[in-house]
C-alpha cells in the first residue's frame, strides 16, 4: 500500500454527543475535554496508519474557533498530514452539529505529532 493509500485508509471519524457532565459553567464543552477527545482520535488515526505502537509527543497548535454548547453533536475527524522516518503528524478537526437542525460548523482544529516505538520504548520506523 502506498503512503497516499494509507492516509486515505486511516482517516478516522467519530461522533459524540455533548452532555452537561462534560461542560463548564458557561454550558460549553471544557477545552481540556475537547483536547482529550482530539488526542484520542489522533491516536486512533496514527495507529490505523502505522499499525504500530504510537505515542503522542506533542500537540503543536490547537485553535478554538467556536465554543461547543451542551446538547450538540460533534464530529471529530483525524487525518495524517505528514509522515517522517519515526514520526507522523495528524490533523484533527471538531465540527458542531445542532441536534435538531441542519448544517455544521468547524469549532476546533489542531495538530498532533506521534512517534512509533518498539517494546523497549525506542523510536522505530513508522512504515516497516
């Protein structure tokens, strides 16, 4: 499989409902919760791409463009954007959908860097 084919095959999309137990006193999703969900989707994307042990080494930039209110549906989409020797970069976007209305908006996006490691926690090639 080519790198381009792996990128397409590893694209990951997860939907979640935003419930009150994940929101702050403004009734919007906690930023830390959003980051947690993004790192999880990025991890799944990186693992699906490499099929190896992957660890997060950085979250390069996360931009919160719009708050995410309780009672909405969010879609998180992860896509590999760069492949190095032992590392790769995954971009994650969070889109908001109202439960009872059409349309969606980009709320948050960020980049995460992962490194492939072996059983001794030493970096290894991302693609064998």
